C-alpha cells in the first residue's frame, strides 16, 4: 500500500457520508469529521450543564470550601476539554487539508 493510497483513502473517508442514522445539519448524512465535532460539542455541553448546576448550588447558599473546590475543578476540566476539542479538530482539519493537496 502506497502513501498516496493511504492519504487518498483517508480523504475519501473524511468526505464520505456516515452510515446509520447520523445526520448532518441539512438532514443529509454527515461525515465522520462532522460527527467528531458533534461529539465534542455534546461533551462540552454536558460539562457546561454540570458547571451550571454546581454554580446554582453554590449560589443557593452552599458556598463552603468543598463545594467551591468542586466547582473550580469542574471549571478547570471544562477548560482542558475545550482546549482538547479545539486541538483535535484543528489537527484533523490540517491533516485533511494536507491530504487534499497531495491527492
């Protein structure tokens, strides 16, 4: 298998529709790249909801050090996840761009 075969195949995968019931924004089948972004978005949404709930608890009077520490920890986790999301999507996008130029 040559490098061209591999990069061409990966580029095809990135632009190929998903099978199953995953749909893109327009209702058409999405690509795996869109699925990656969607998964990160859902993960970040879930983490944001967790932070909101903890923040509401602290605002409602449970502002003891342990609750604030837990909220800080979840906020730092959100930061880490957000950076990871951005880095992974950027890396995959750059790889796809490189493959498109070589194809």
